[in-house]
C-alpha cells in the first residue's frame, strides 16, 4: 500500500500547504470539523507523514504550556503542491 493512501494523510498535507505552521490541536480540530477526521486516524496518518519526512513537529513552551507545532518539510511542500495541482485538474 502506498503510505499516502492512509485516510487523512492527504488532507493533512493539503491543509498544511494552505495554513503553513499550525498547532497540532488546531489542525486536528479543523480536519474534524471539515471532514469528520477522528483523532486516531489523524495521529496515525501524522505518524506516517513524519516517518516519510513530509512533516516535522516543533515543541514550544510558553507560560508553562507545551505547544506542538506542525509544518511541512521541503519534500512535503512539493508533494502537497502536486496534490493541489491534481485537485485543480479534477475540478475541470
């Protein structure tokens, strides 16, 4: 199976292409609201994307709180761009 076939993986890539850097909780909330993506689906797809080197996570500490920020890597950005191009073609 192609790793990007994992439910939610493509949604995460395209969403990050538009949003750039986002708190992981906000990303999950956005995908849940728009597409009904569940947390287990989200986190397993995110792990696959990290293992493929398409996304990276940064942990920031502010006022004693831990914030997990997720963004595309250069390779992830290129793939997300291609996915968006494919989507545009499909809408013709």
